[in-house]
């Protein structure tokens, strides 16, 4: 993405470290890039921070160097996030940062740094890469994740038939704004391809959406009792709705290319207005597979006039989740995303 935006530089990344550092050759260009790379366009990243060089901390006083690094950036921030890589080693660091937080907050205030100024443009981040090393940086709250480490805190609903339900719950949160969420109400209709046992259908039903659940497998009996679900025991790849629906969601375990083709066909043919689908990725060449899926979608939809976002959600595993909708020329974008050919 940096190359596409004309910023030359180099990347430092270690396998399994769960983070990567990009340094632009031109410092001003790097700062500009960090400001303009919206997290929404990155598929596998959970957070993007414009970070300073590594701050080395002392065992007895971790706070002072962090405050100094923050002071060098500014005095007003829209929030304070203490983060670490999402690895086992990173998780161990949480036992260090939790007790550190009140001390750091106190020291920042004492140094005249307001980190809770809702009018400030940037949020302050302290990214720990070890017990005695961190990067202090900033992000634009409008372009980055509102949750520390990009991890949304979703509670598993006890009535939902499967843990998969959290994927669709997170997808709604990630891809849809207030207006789009309103289109997920009692007037809406949906088809759920690969629906069994019903975690995704449950998310739709709890919003009052009438769902046709397509799967040869069984659906959860309590969910069927809602009266909002019709179960079709047939092949989701060849199923067509008798009349157009508002939403199609798809969680079938199939090749990403096939699912990308299926979902974009639903949009192209007008069988649904919006779709959220999962692409199950192979262990290797995930990025290439995502790119191939993008190309298939682009070709099926005639090279433009659509809205596409893809993201490996926190609750996803070896997969990414995509949101795709038609975008009429001149109409307001009805969701945050990548406008293509509009
Ligand atoms: N989204 C579901 C939930 O939240 O409970 C879980 C779906 S599970 C990951 C995948 C489902 O896809 C399985 O129930 C399987 O039977 C179904 N499936 C696989 N291929 C299918 C096809 N061609 N047509 C319909 N369903 C299919």
C-alpha cells in the first residue's frame, strides 16, 4: 500500500511477531502515509499507529521515557491505548501494563499532557514490544480501530446456536454504520447460505429479519421456534431466491474463488442488495487468495459500481470476512468502504 501511495521505504517484520514496522525513506512522507492509510483498506491488520523509534525503559522507572516520548509528539490526545502484539509473549506483557496504567496516566497529567481531550485529532498509543521496550505513537481515531489492539469485546450470547455468531456480530460492527444497521430490521429479508446450526441466522433473527436458512445440516430448534426462519435443505451454491432479498450472508466451507463468484453473482443479478460472506483461506498464500477473490468480484460486477471491504476479523480464524454491495452512481455511500469505479 505504501508503494501504491508513492512512499518508498523498508519493512521490518519477524515471523510470528504479530507486528510489522514500515519506515519511509522520507520522514515527512512516512508521517503523511501513516495519516492516510485507513485501517479499513488493510485486510490483515487490526491497528495502525504512526510510531516513533523504540523507547528503552528502565526496570525501576518505565514511565519517564514514555512521558518524554509522548511530550515530543504533543500535549493533547484523544485517548490513551496501551497495546502489545497479540501473541503469547505479548499477552504476558499485559500483566505488566495493567498495573503500569494508573502510574502512566498520573505522570502524563503531571507533565501537562491531556490524553482525554475529545477535540484532539490524534490518540496516543504505547505499543510494548517487550518489558523494557515500547514504541510511542499516535493514530487518527476516525481511521483506526476504536478498541485497544483492535480487539472488539463481544460477549458470546448464551442463546446463540454456535460461536460463529460472533463473526457476523463483529462484521456488522466493523462494516456497517448506523444507517446500514437500520436496514437490518423487521422489514428486511435475508438468505443465509451454509446456515447450520444457525449462529449467523440468530444474529439476523434477533434484529427481526426474516431468514431463509439454506443448509443440508440441521438448524437449532429454538431458533426455528422464532417463526422467522424457513429452512431449505439444498445446495447453497445453486440455490436462488424466488424473489430478491435485502441481505445474503454466506459461511459455507468452499474455495474462496467459488464463494467470491457466488456472492458477486448475487449482487450482479440483483438477488440481494448487500452481502456479507466468509472466505476460508488456505494456510499458505492467503494474500494472493484474497487478491484473486477481489479480481473475481471485480470481473463479475463489470469493473465498478460496487462497495467492497474485506477484513480478517478478530473472531475469524483461517478466513476473512467481506462486505459487498452495489453502489449507484452519485448516490451516497451507505457504508464505510472502498468505492470502486464510482
Ligand atoms: N454460519 C453457521 C453458524 O453460524 O452456525 C456455521 C456454518 S459452518 C462453518 C458451514 C456450513 O456450511 C455447514 O453447516 C455445512 O453443512 C454448510 N455447507 C457446506 N457446503 C454447503 C453447500 N454447498 N450448500 C449449503 N451448505 C453448505
